[in-house]
C-alpha cells in the first residue's frame, strides 16, 4: 500500500491554510483504497517556535480535535502525537550524522532569520537556536521512520521534503537501502492560501482565519479580507484577489467559474464576501459541531492519541531496531 503521512506543528490554532493545504487532502487520501495514512501532531516542532507549555498543550488538543472533526477515521489511520514516539528523536540523531551542515544552511526558515538579522544590523545567528537549524532533520525523521512515500503539504514545506529525500539518500548510500524517498503531494490551487491581508495565511503574520470559530465570527473575519477599492458595478480582477483564491480553494470548478463571472459583472465586494462566507460555512459547519464536542471532552481525544501511539510504535520500534543494527549499534532490550 501507498503510505501517506503529514503533521501539523502544535504552536497555534489551526487555520484555513492548514485545512486546505494538509488536513483535507490527507483525509481524502486516507479514504482511497490501498493507502495507509499517518497523521500526527508535531509537538517537538512546536518547541522550536514557542516556550509556552500551556500554548503547546492547548494547540495539541485543538489540532487533534481538528483532525478528527475533519473526518479522520482513527480505526483506519495511524493518528498520534510526535512526542509519544521516542524512536523519532532517536532517528533524528542517526540522520543528523548523515546531514551536511551546508544542506541545513540553505533552509528557507533559517536563511530568513539570517536575513532579518542582517537587516537589523544584529549578529548573524542572533535568536537562532540549534533547534531551528535542525528543524529539517527532525522533519525528515518524522517521514522516514514510517517510510512514507507521499506527504500532502502546502508549498512552504516543499523544501523540507526535498531535504528529507537528500538525507534519506545519504543514509541509504552509506548503510544500504532502508528508506523510500518521499515526495510532496501538492494541490496546485490551494498550495499557498492567502490570509486576511493577502500574504500567505500564516500564524507568524497574524493574518489567519481559524478553521473553527463560531459562525458569526467567521463571517466577521471574512468581511475583513483585503480588497481593492472598486465600487459595486465596476468589473473586478480575479488575478491577485485573495478573496477569489480562497473561494477557489473551497469551490468546484463550476462554482469558481460562476464566481469569476460575478467578478466580471462587477459584484459588490460585500456580496462577494457573503458568497465566500456561505461557501466556507457550508463545508465547515458540520465539522464545527464535532470539533466543539471534542474540545469539551479532551479525555476522548487523549484516549485516541494513546491508542494511536501504540499502533505507531508497533511499526516504529522494529524499524528503529533494524536501523540501529544497520549503523552498528547494539539492539535495545
Ligand atoms: P505547519 O504546522 O506550519 O503547517 C501545517 C500544514 O499546513 C500547510 N499550510 C498551508 N497550506 C496552504 N496555504 C497556507 N497558507 C498554509 N499554511 C500552512 C503547511 O504547508 C503544512 O502542510 N514542519 C511542518 C509540520 C511537520 C510535518 C512533518 C509535515 C512536521 N513534521 C512531516 C509533513 C511531514 C509545519 O510546521 O507545518
């Protein structure tokens, strides 16, 4: 079977970008025949971004409840929390020793920090932890430990998956063919969902629309999406319109074509936003009820995660033993 795997960092509240870029495609893939799916909460990755334990715990519950509300079937898939699988950190070390430092120097997230520091006249590595630098290796371990072939993600993660391939190749070259080479699975139309201000929707830009907010709040947020100042009756450009791109991520091609026609016909921005709100709410409302229910019962979520960890370790433990042997370490036990 085809192995599909993806994770979400537990440092914030899941937003529409996470949903269209990762959650929805992975849940859909998990329902196809002959696939084995792995969805997890990347809480080790969260420590790179925040030092606030309460935030990590809150986000872990929110993201877990999101996965389940969005239709993940815990019986069919392997659904777990990264930090419940110690083999991931163990593999991270084996991979670290196979990773060129130069490869990590080229990582976008790290380079962005260097650029920011240069612009601010600070020391190059000011505020850069070794955790941030090593981020791609931890992510490679997530993927390679389960020999995932397909990784559904948004465009911002492509480089990390290419690095996982490079790291896997180096390991295979040195120690024999242990790892499959993973590939990013990206839906072009949703690869970079814009946020409220038109830039990529991202926690770090504070421009997100959370996936599960009450209906009225969702509407209010959508009404705040940036538009140009064209008046009702004036034709509108779909090109470069964040509103249009978000609509497209939720609509069928026919609905999108009709929306483009409404733009050409000079729909008022307020009406266009109302249509976007209704389209998103139609998809999300049924899930929102499940989400709210789960958020009120964290113990149910926790039980699923613990059962998932047992399933994940049934795969991870023997594979990690094989890898220890491959590199010349003594077996555990
Ligand atoms: P994270 O938590 O930043 O984002 C989770 C997923 O959501 C996607 N995404 C978007 N997609 C489209 N448009 C957007 N505006 C948008 N914003 C976020 C991301 O591309 C991602 O797929 N390092 C990862 C988590 C991770 C992981 C992994 C993923 C850890 N280990 C192994 C895959 C496989 C991250 O921080 O994603």
